[in-house]
C-alpha cells in the first residue's frame, strides 16, 4: 500500500472486457513506418449468442397520488331583483243604486156622520170591543185609550156594561142631585154661572176618605147619561191617582197648560173607549201648583173646559181640603163641591173646617162613604136582585 511505484494498468477497459464477450483486440502496431496498404478483407464475425439474462422486473412505479378533486365551483346565484309592483289605482267605488223610496199616496180620510151610541150590556168584567178611533168636535179623529176593566174590578169600581148593583144605584142617586142643581142654576142664572155649575169638585177633609174612588165612579155613572159628556180631571197634583186606577198611560196635563209648556188644553185630553168619557191628566208636578191655579190663565183655561162643549160635565179630583191648599183655590173655579165624608174616619171638627175652607163655592153637598148597613137592612140595588129572584 505504501509502494509509490505507479501501477500499470492492464489494458483499457474495453480490452479487459473483450474476453467476456469473445472479442479479439486488434494488434497494436508501432508507427515507425507507414504501413503498406493491405487489402481490406471483410471479417465475418461469428455471432456470439449473448447470454439471456432474465429480465429484471423493473420496480413498479409507485402509483401517482390521485389528484385531489378539484373543488366544485361554488355558484353564487345572483340576487334576483323582484321589481316592486307598480301601485295599482284604487278601483272606483261602484255606485250603489238605492231603491227608490215608495211613494206613499195618502188615502182620503172619511169621517162618518155620528151614529147614536148603543151601549152594550155585557157580563161583569167583560169589556166592550174598543173602537180604534173616535170623531170628536174638538180636533176631529183622535186616538182612543182603552180603560182596563180588570183594574176597575180589582179596585171595586163600576164596570161599564155590567149588571146593575148596589154601587151603581147609589151613584145614580148622587149624580141625579148634582145634575138637578146644574140645571136649576142654568135656568135662573147667567150663562157663565150655568157653565160653572157643570164643573164639580170632588174633595174630602183628610186623605184616605175615598174621594178618588167617588170621583171615578161618579164619572163612570154620569157617562151613561144620554145628554152629557164627562171630562174627568186629575187635579190632585201632589198625588195624582186617576190614570193608574183606570189603567191609562200618563201624559201632559193641566199643570203643563197652566205653566205654558202646552198651548191648548184640548190637546192633553185622553179619549177613552167608554162612550162620552174622557180624562185630563194632572201634568208635570210643580212646586207652585197653587199659584198656577190662582192665575188669570187658570181662570181662562178652566172656564174654557165647560164653555167648549155645552154638554160637558167636568169633574175634578182634588187634594184633601185640610192637607193641601189647591183644593181651596179650585173651589173658586167650580159651581159645585161634593165633599166626601167617611163614616168611620172623618171627625165633625174636620168636616166643619173643610166646609169653611171650600166656602168659595156656593153649592156644597155631602156624600157619606163607607157606611155599614145592618144585616137585615136593604141597600140600593136590592130591588133589582129581588126582581130577578121573583121571575
């Protein structure tokens, strides 16, 4: 290894490899003189079979990595711009055709000539057929308000058209005396006095002595007369009770006329289904009822009630004479006073004081109410019952 003599290489690489492939190397000639040209012979080389080397399988190339799938393109949809709808014009309202109003052709109203009234005779408590309208000399055709017969019966009143009983006979006697007085005054006095004699004030000394009961029954009894018409006036202004006892609706009345809220008193009068009977309500209450009655307007209005119809009998149901002041003022407007005395209640002193309070009227007559009869005694009307039994 330490020999520094240079080694001689034993031939070139081709020379060393030639034996392995049976090749003979060409001889090497020295170049001293130029060689004579020799004919060129073709050398036939014997083909040397090359050793067949088993094929060396080349290593299979590693499979190339599959290319990563390209990311799918993300398609971003373009925003769809929806155009706003153009504002549509509001549809014009369809005109609604209104049905033409029916033409009302007023029918002529014929007012028949008044016929004689035949009062029906019905069983007690059975009302007569009410007429829907009645013709009067005041304002022509007027509405008729029916009187409730059931209310009359519950109150012990006379029932129009019922059989004659003791109560009917008693009021026949009472009304006869009052009618005789009115005719006597008309025969010998002035026309103004005669008109006042047809206005009757029904009064009592104290409350609960039966004045309203007597006033209503007197009006019902007088309405059966053939030659008179009856106007019942509710003049008990503090406690008006006539209309409820007849089953009639309330309305404007005498005080409204006196106060000036109603011009014509005839417009306040209520016609009933009882022939020849009408009612005038008291009207709206007033704290100055006495002063209104004492006015000149009251004198003209009350006098006009009788003067408007010479057949009319005006009956006033007034407050008790010793309980309210209107009674004494009303006594100055009428021609007769019927003072109701209750047998078991009115004292003699009250009776005398009531007469003095009502002395503005010239004709004062007393009516005894709530009289107890002896069991064996007979009353008015028993003769009619006796006649029925004797048949």
